C-alpha cells in the first residue's frame, strides 16, 4: 500500500509492516516557552506510534533525527524520545543529531502487522462511526499552554496535549475483529472523518452531541467562551482512533477494548460530511491545516 493512509504497508519476507514518519517543529507545533525538549521528544514518538495503531499494528522500531540550538536542548529531546520508546515498547535503532536554530525532531517508525491493515478506504454505508477515549482535552490543554495557565484545573488537559496516549491495543483489536476503516485523530475529527469518507467514496453523519468530552474539558472550554463540542470536533491532536465498522464488530470492540468506544455517527451513501447537533446542521467545521499561517 502506497501513501494515502496513516502508514505505508510493505511486505518484508513473509510479514507485513507499517511504515510512517512524523516531525515536530518549534514555532509550528509547539513553543519552547511551554513545551520542554523532553516533552517534545516524547510526543514525537507517541504520534508515530499512533499512526501504527491506526493501521492495527504493533510498533517495533524507530529512527530519529533532530536538532536544537544547543547540545542540552537536543539531548533533552533525545531523552524524551528514549522515555517514550520504553513506554510504548519500541526499539530506537539510531538516527542523527545536528545544530539547528529551532528545535526540530523527525521520527520514522516501523510497526508489525499481525492482521490485514485497516485502511481509510474500507468504510461502507451502514457502518457505525466511533471514537476511542475522549475528544477535546488536548485542544483545551493547548489553549491553557498558550494562555500561560498552569493551574491545577488544567494539569490533566496540558498533559493530554504534551504526552499523547496512542491506542495500540484498541487498534489491534479493531483489526482482529474486522473493522472496515480507521484513522488516528491527529488533525481533528472534522478533518479526519473527511479523509475516511474521501478514501472510501462515501458520506457520513456525525452528531456533535454524542462526542465523548470530559467534564474538565467542557468546563475549561466554556470558561474561555469556546463551544466544547466544536472544540472537540476541530481541535485536533487527540490521537484517539476513529473507526468505521458494522454494528456487530463495533459491539465486540466496545466489549474488548481497553478504553471507552463511543459511537458518534454513521456512514451513508453518497458524498459529503454532515455535522449535526440537536437536529441542526453545523457548517464550516474543519481541523488542523498543516500549511496555515501559525
């Protein structure tokens, strides 16, 4: 499988492997004033592990390259990378470091596939759409960081942004049970569900009233005058999984997954993505744009 999914899929000998790469750049993905080099290195591994999870694979190896304005910054980033590698069970094979005006880290990952890869192109009309875990906490944490809020009420939200929890077990379970399509929610539900619909040549309907949003996320977003459900749909960097599957498969996944699985919509014939709340349609919802001016 070539580019177009969370990972490429290659055959090596008798096995299938998922391969991906992702980078974090200071001033684009984070600011040095609120993200430590160690957090940056940790997150760089976590987001790649999430890509493998979205294919239903098991992360195995990473290669990392990075640079910072001084050796201490670069070393701190690499320490976070090693910490995450141990946490997620991947082996760091090596890489390269160099001096750079801004902290930048790029991680490539190889993951092993024990089941057929779950692509973005397998959603079918009648499938349910579900997400793992919760949405919006990372976006709320980012708002707190950008606003200089480090109080107790946002501590969990900030950690959700700086230290994502990729859903590898849920991804493998979905692959084993026969999920039709899957993607990790890096750019935000509003954007990522479109990737699935476009890849599968289908449409979908998503009910914002069904989104799993924690109380502290709702309370903090509301305190800033932000709509919690819109924030959860558009904020991005949750690194949860969006899964399309028939009802029977989804019931099995909900019973076996190590995190909550919440149905938020359905796949329909035709094209287009409809976001509704209380029976009304919401227009112009979109997620992260990688080339938008920061």
